[in-house]
């Protein structure tokens, strides 16, 4: 069962979404917030599996809030919920799990649970510039099921050197946001949720040699 929070500045949307989540049978703990800053403080102090996040909110929008969430815990699933479809590409760039259009239906929500079970991302249906090239995959021995791309391997090495996302981006000539996205994927593959754990896991698997 999942621990979820909903962040939306519309009370009716909050109530409807919470009802859908609790009726789905996938969530056993759900908290709602109309204030993103209050939600952020809650996330800092409590374990969360998934966030259903409105994009259009006063003060701080959902895209910016997602960045803050990923900085805290890269393993948290973020699902954007909005009444506008023109944010889909941005949602992919944030490495969102899914992108739901209001009003959300139980049938559509069931696909989100399926993505969690399959480990899929919104990128499976949303193209990006990088999707037109196939990165070389690196098998990690003696654990062949753990596979990192060349770029992820390089980022991992720079992480072990203590570089920040900005510094890594500068060295690799990519944005800090792109670094965050790659790190989130790397965390998922290594089954960790922090830099320290990633380094420890890499050492255990003898990835860096």
C-alpha cells in the first residue's frame, strides 16, 4: 500500500482526488494540502511514496515544487494533475511518473497504478530530444540486472567526487535539471534514494571498479 499526498489549491479537486485514491485500494495513507510550502514541510518529516501535484498554483507552481521534492527524495513518484494539456513535455522533463487531466477518472487512475507496478515513466508516451538516440547500456557485474547508461556512470563517478548537480552539469555540458533527471533514474536502478546510498551501493556492486 502506498503513502500519498495531494497538493492542489482547489478544495473540490482535493476532495475528489482523495476519494479516488482511497477507493482505489492502492493507498492506505493520504494527506491533502492547499499550501505547497506546508506540503513541503510535511514531506521533509514523513515518508511519502507518491505525490499528486496540481501544476497551476499561486506562489509556487507544480513544476518548481517537483524540483524541490526531487531534491529531497529522488525516489518519490510525482504525478502531475492539471486542466491543461500543454504541460506534458515539461512533465516528462521533470521525470514525472504520470500526467493526469482533470477531471481524473478511476479508469485513468488505474493506469497510473500500473505504471508504478511496471516501473514506467511518462516518457513512455511523451517524446523528448534524447529519445531519438539510444544510449549505450552498461552491464554491471556481478549483478547483470543493474544497468546504467554511460552518462549515468559518469554522473555516478562525479557524485563520488563530491560535485554538486550544477558542477556535474558544467563538466558534462548539460543543465542541472538534466543531471537531476539522470540521478533519479540512477537511484531507481540502484534501489536507493540519496547520494550517500548510491555511493555505498556502487561500492557493494563494484560498479566503479
